[in-house]
């Protein structure tokens, strides 16, 4: 049975050829599935974009967009087939054949998936890799951009900078993060306090639903459009592209950094930061990076200390607390604001750097201001194995609580962990908690991100970060304890690998991410994908 390119005239045909539930006689043979793809793809042949383990390039195709190397091991489950579509009709073909053969499908955009759910499954699955569909079309006059689902933030930011020095998109910081995954989970970055999230600045979207229909905002309806802007679009369909609203930024901005250690009163300054940062003017954003470092020891001396007893090793370490931020203006204006609102930081002119906006983007993505923006087109710039978790804070943590946090950080070897505090407030306070599925709005002081590298002793690394998470329990949000869906964490709970997942079971993790918005997400899912074709360990389930 052929599966033609979708058009308005083929709606009825698409609805007929796509079964509404998995086939009774499922066949998980890669060869049979591939033959289904080839037979069902007449308008734009699909054979050149299919990869199985028999292909010499299969492994390199799979590994290219894996950024969390914890899921790039010989024992990690691999897809039976990878498809890298170059045409939207080929995506429809993959959906059709997955339903026909009762095979799960995973959708990969940029690859920054903290639990690998977009390219790993514990059941036979097909990987739909969107990397070939990554065009970015910027309209500087209308201040909009249409971005395909396979594009990264670096590719988006580069294309915007080619057209304008005073337009930007309020997306994330890392250039290698996928635009689609970031936006479908909310997506925060340096412009969050001025313009909100990436999801708050989406004007339209195109997706393919479980019946193979290509829908835009008007045809999908406002409920589904709401759900994909923060609720994880992979639960509802295959995003094809987003229409993004671009925002105004000055040609010149100021970036700054102040570093203090525990011995330099870092705890007191951070304690004060909790109350100050969310209330600063919207043009100021400030994050804090807390990491264990050696106490000014040269490399050889640090090696010697590490070989000594544990007490000496602990004495040789401290915690570096870096206050990092940016200001949509010149240093003079920033210094005036900080001296008035946060004199404890001691910010001076030497801590500030005046750069173009695109230079600030480069700097926050681990490039230098002198680097060419074209460096952001590198999709493989940052790959490590790691486990991460997140928390939200609505009441300042006490000094004693921060002291306890730093004691746990000091247990780790320098360079193995990362702990970030990201201030909210500003525009984030002005948007309703129900405006998008991302609910962490007014009342949230800041978000915490914690990460540990898992190369080496993986077991101890996991034990360390889970212990840190337990320690933070009395200091963070409660009922539910909130988490950020883009930092997905399977420790919060998972769906059943086979069969249905109850609303109650999914609520165990769903309310951490979405709070009361979880109920509306389940209702949307039940309406648009009642047979749960689009699913993974933490996908929104329909009512069973």
C-alpha cells in the first residue's frame, strides 16, 4: 500500500491507511520494516535515508547526535532502523510503517536528551533522526524565523546574526542544544527575565500527528498548540518546524563575572543573591556556578595531595562560587544598578566586558568573544557522560543549608560536578503558570541544576548526586517537588514499557514537571493520540 505526500486532498486517504491501533500481528523484523518503508514511499523514495546495523555508517549516524555519552556504550539498546528523512512525506511513511508493524518510534532533534529517551528504548524501536530537516529562515523585517525541527540553537543564533545585530531569540545558552527539544519543554536562557521562555515566543508550529496529518496552529487547535509549547512535543506528534518571534536587543551588551571562594565570604554573598537576583530590573540576568576547586595548587602538587589521606585532600579543596550574568546595556548602567541593589557582590568595572550581543552568545556557549559565530554551527562541540537533576526554590535557603550543600560539593573531585543557580523573576513572574505547560512562574526565586560526570566510577557518581538531591529536599519546593522537564530525570518515575500506564502512575513524575498543568496535558493527549502511539518512559499518557 502506497503512502503519498500529504496534501489537503489526501486527508481522507491518510486517515484510512493509518491504523488507529497497533497491528494484531506485529512483526519486529528490520527487513520487513524496511520493505514497508520502501513499498510505501513512492513520491520521494526513502531507501537512501534508511540505516540498519548492516550499513557501514550505521554506528556513526547513531553516535553523531549523542551528546550524553552515558548512552553511547556497547550495552546501550540500539534502534533496529534509523531513518534520516529529507522530506516530510518520509516522516509520514515511518509513522505508517511503525503502526503497521507495532514498533515504537523515537524522535531525535539536537540530541541533548538527559536520559536518552529520544534515541534509546528498552523495546524494539525505530529512530527518526530529524538532522536533515534543519533549515532556518529569518525575516528581519517581521522579526520572525521559521526553524525546522533538526536545527540547533547555534544554527538559529548564527542565522539571526547574519541578518541583524539587534534581533535575538530567547532560547537556551548551549549552541549544541536542539531548538525543537528546548522549545517543546519551555526553554530558558539569558533573556528569560526580559522576554520569558522560548515557548513563550512561539507564534506557530507545524507537526505530523499520529494519523499522518500535517497540522499548523489553526488546524491543530489551541489545546494542542498549548501542549507542545512546554509539555514535551514528542508526546503528541513529530514537530516539523516552529515559527518564532524574535526580540529586540541592543547592539552592545555587558557581560560580567565575579568569583568568590568559601574563604572569601561566598556563602554570605550567595545567601544575599537569593533575595536580590529575582528582583533586579529585567535587563539584568545573573546566574551562579558553584564548583569544587583545588586551593591554588599547581598540577603536580594537587596530584601529591590527592595521594595523601582524605583529611588532607579535603583541606586542599574549596568551593568556587562564580556570579555570572549579562546586562542589556553598557557597564555604567549595570554598575549603578548593582551598587544600589547588590553592593555585597562588589562588582567593579574590571569585572565587566562590553561586547556585541552575538559575542555574548559565543561567550556563554564556551567560545571566546573573538571567535567567529560560525563556530556555533558545530553540532558536536560538547560531549560528556553525565547524570543531572533539577530543583526549584521559592524560599531562600538558609546559610546553614548552603553550608551543607557546599560540604557535599567538597566530597567530589574538582572538575567532576557542576551546580548552577539560575534566577527567575522579571518577565517570568508576569506570565501565568497555566499560559503554557511550564508552570514555574511567579513565586519561583530560582532554579537549581546539578550534574555529575559518570565516566570512571559510575556507581559512586550516581550515589553522590542522589545523595545531594536527598539533602536538598527540605530546602526546595514541595507538594510537588518541582523539576524541569528538559532536564528529564527517570528517578522521578517512569511509564510502563508495555501496555497502558495509568493516570495515577504517570502523575508520580508528571506533576513534578507540570504541576496542575499535567491534567490538561493528559486531556489533550487523550484527544489527539488516544492509542498512545507517541510514547516513551516519560511521555504524557492518555486516560486509560
